């Protein structure tokens, strides 16, 4: 279980997100967030980037490779539809 506070996970998420996607992209996404989508940006930053990409155990390359089966399965599902 992740014992870090919400703010710590969010801060770690911002750091990781900027390292992976680039600071300019992340800053633009956060500053252009509206009242409607700001909670989603915060949720994704904390959970996906702070908790999932930020935890120990896998390298970033391994995490990226783990996404491939999901994308391929979605592609196959789309082609069958």
C-alpha cells in the first residue's frame, strides 16, 4: 500500500510526467485545464504518474512495453467491430 500523502503522490506524478512527456507539454496541459477537466488532470497525475509510473520495481522502458498488449488488444477489438 502506498503510504505517501495525496500531495506527495501528486508532486511525484508531476515530476515523472514532466520527465516522460516533457515539461512544456505538461505545463501547457495543466495551465489550459478548465474547471471541468482539472479534476481529471489531477487524478491522472496522482494515480497514473505518481502511483503507477512512480512506484519501484520496473524501469520506465518496461512500463512502456507493458502498455503494448493493451494497445494491440484495443486495435484488434476495433478491427473486429
